[in-house]
C-alpha cells in the first residue's frame, strides 16, 4: 500500500475516533469531510448553540500533532467555514468556534477548544 493511501486511511480513522469522542462529550456531528473549492473541514459539530469547525491531526506525538496545523491551513478553514455559513443560514445566530483534536497512539484524544480565531 502506498504512503499517501495509508495517510488518507489514518486520517479517516482519526476523524472517526474524534467523532465518537465528541459524541460522548455531547456534541452533535453536523458534517464530516466538508470539501469546497476554498478548502476542507474535517468535522462540523454543534453543542449548546456553539457551532464548531474542527481540524483533526493524527501523529505519533502530541507535539507533532499540534505543530501540524499551519496558519495557512487555519485561514483556509476559516474561509471554508464562512462559505458553509453562507449556505446554511440556520446557523447564523450560533456562536462559532475553531477547535483542534490531536490523535496520538495510546492516548485519549486531546480536544483544544478555540484553538484559533478568525482574526
């Protein structure tokens, strides 16, 4: 199996783990793998009138997972979130948050709320 295919499979697995983790915490998953010409968002979830756009990274260590999210990726996610909101106006009165989940072998997922802002 080639390296890229393994990375894609590992990403889908990490997103599935993250979705279950979020559900256990009371989140409702609105959408997974939103892809637009502007970018992609791994998970969109809702909890207590807060709409969360969540990026998931699976790495060997917490540090490498945290370092894997670049500022340019954050900007693409923000643009994609704005596109999603323009097409889904029912979420217009919700609070918006950008979260990050790090998936590391033999550890619970690390959920960082408000990992970055739209500034």
